[in-house]
């Protein structure tokens, strides 16, 4: 089952959605969200913990491309600036079939909650993602963050990347830093 996080603005318009899914030793993460300045960013990653306990994997800053742009060799906490330093290398490698299939399954899950690009149901092209009518009663709302919802499977795993330079979305989970201080 996927873990889901959705953030809506006060007017119930779309802000961010993040979906995580564990498959074997990997966690796949797909996200679309506001990045600031009227811009929305995308993120798709296949992550794992390496033998030293650091996060590593592959990611792309676009969903649906079928290509990994970057390899994340290490994501390690920097106590001096209280941020996660990412060591990366350009990759530009086509995804394997199962990686691409997982991506499309997660994109289809996103489409349950947002309109994105061309939508067959409405026969409309959406320039920016828009929230569908969401039954928020199926989610829990963060206690001190109205408009931010999560399902029962949601946890803090893999949220470290939201506090690093590889994450382009404005939504961050700064409390995960507390585990390292």
C-alpha cells in the first residue's frame, strides 16, 4: 500500500502531493508540488539505505520521462548547517521496465487526487496541477498544520531528502532533522 501526503491551501486549492511505496529493498517516491514563484516541480526517486546507513538511489526531476537523471550516491546529515548534503552524479539512464511501470502506477495514484496535464475524464489540459474534490475524511490531518493530510501508512521515512538541495518543492519536513541533533 502507498503512503500518501496531500497539502491544500486555505482555499482548498492544490499545493503538494507525495506518494511513497516500498518494493523489496527500495522505496519509490513520487511528488508534485509548489516550488515558489508560481512554479510547480516534480520528483521521482528510487531510494535505499546503503551499507553505511546513508540514503542512496536514483532520481529524476520530472515524472513520466522514463529516464533517471541523477544518481544519489549519498545523502548525509551535516550537523554544522543542519541540512542534508547530497552527493550526486549525472546519470541519464533509461529506467528498467519495472521502474517505469512503478512510476506509472504511482502517477495513476496521483491522478486520483489531482488533475495533471491532459485529463481524459475532463478532456482538459491543466497547465498547473489542480486538486480534485478530495474526501479528506479518509485521511488524518496534521495537528498543527491545517490543510495537510496523510493516510495511515504515512511515516517519516525518506523525508530527509526534503531537507536537501536535490528537493525542488517548497514542502519540507524539518522535524526529521531533530533525529540527528
